[in-house]
């Protein structure tokens, strides 16, 4: 797969300062600003003296990315708090590039490294460049990408030697996309680094293909039991689907994974005319909703909102037409869905499902603020 050189600013702007052409109403923009301000104030009230949130590098990284795109970030004392948080993240750096304690599997080292790397690139402090470089090298290493579906397809899991899944692979690809320039001229004079990066993208793209319910691109056994209406959607893990005792729901495509899959295809430079992209978009049109995470209900609802907003903004869609022909101003609808669920203290939390830690307001509020940042 041919990879184009991505200048630093272009890579950052294309993802972290996303905008689309449709204009928000004054009421929607006021609701957006209010939600961001109150949410950021809540998060800042939960920051620990050492700069961390919940003493976890990844949650800290998510929190500061959300706060940075809120009105609160304009305040000098808030910038100081963000600096303290960045210092906390950098202190977690290991010699091999991990941004987590490799002895503590509860830290999910590969997942944490990916998210922390995205945050470090967003703020892009000169003193963090060596840490950024090592973290990227780690994500490209065999140690991080050894979890594979077989053959040339390779994804990424939560830690070393764990089975690959789309959630972790999507976070890692986002981090690699934003740091792709480091292996290209003028930042690197070693063509072998660029070749290694290209090979990693090739393998990751094949893994993405095996996660999609699409017979036109692969013939994995799990497709035989997948519902016909799920065509184009993405599942969490092909490895899980191959288990004899797998929950049938594991074979179903669902919202957050389908948006993550489409987002990752965009990062991988797959054409919008490619059948993998068009089929994923058709699935999204078929199951368009902001009432739940389609396919699994309340589980992972706020992460679903995050992947929903980021993917549609990245795709450049000001509106979306669903399968029934109804046109949706998805940005205004997303603001409404978020604003109506905000609690009196400014936070969000999943009260219906604590799956994937969404009952923790520090985590969920961070997701929401990052989601609102995609709406310009």
C-alpha cells in the first residue's frame, strides 16, 4: 500500500481539529459551549495533585484531550494543570517505548500507549519528542503487533501477546496515523523505517478486512452465521468469532466497532469508493441512531458517541441520509443527545450499563468532551 508523506500540521489538523461545512444554529452552538464548559469544569475538579486522573496514564490522556478543546483551556491556570498532566504521562515512559508499567497488566500497556501517544502529539511539546518517537516505534514492533488472525493480517490487543481486537487496533492506528510523518523525509532519512511503517499498515488493513461482515473481501467461517442485515458492519474480534463457545452476539456487527472500522479505513487511505468503505457507510445508514449503541444497546454508549462523531467528521459528511431516506443533521442531533444526558455536576456516566468502565464519570466525561470537539 502506497503511503503519502504527512506533514506534522496536516496530520494533526486533519484529525484533532476536524470540521465540516454545515453551520450550527445559535442555539446548538450555545448548547455545545455550555456542555463543554461544564464538563471540563467537572474533570478539572477531579484532577489529582500529581496531575493525573484516577492515577492512570490513558484516562489522564483522554481527560486532557477533552479539556483542551473546551473554552476552559483558554485560562492560564488550566494550561498549567494540563502541563502537570502531560508530565505525569511522560513519567510513565519505559525504555522500550511503552507509556505504561509493563508489569501491570491492568494498565493495558498497548492500549494505554496508543492513547497517550495521541495526547502527546496533540500538545506536541518539544521536550516530549523522544518519548513520542519511542512510543511510535513500540507500536510498530512485533511485540505490540504479534496478536494476529493468521497469515499476513495483524492487529493489536490490550497487551503483549494477547488476541487482537478492533478497539485496540483502531486506537493504535490513530496514533500511527498522527505520527506517520516521523518515518518520512525530512524527519527521517532512513527509507527502511518508511517501509516498515507501510508493511504495518498493510497488515493492519488485512486485519480490518477480517473484522468486517463482507463476503466480497474475505471468506472467514464466521460470516456464515452472520445475519444478512449486518453486511458491511464490523465485529470486535475475528479470533473471538472462531471460538466454538462464542456468544452469538460476538458475531454481530455493532455501532462503535463499525464506526471504528470505517475510521480506520480512512486512516489507511482506503478510497471512499472502495466496497469496504461504501458497505460500512450503508450499515451506518441502515442502523442510524443516537438512542443506543446499535447492536448492543446501552453497552459502550458513550464510546459509541465518540466514534460516531469523530468518524462522520473525518469522513466529511455535514449531513447523513438514513436507509429510509430521512436526512439527519447529525451534529445538532449529537449535541442534543449529549446535552440531555449531562448531569447537574457537569459530568456524564452510563447509568444503564457499567460495561467497559463507562460508569466512571472521569472516563465517560472525557469521551464526551472529545466527541464535542469534533463538532465545529
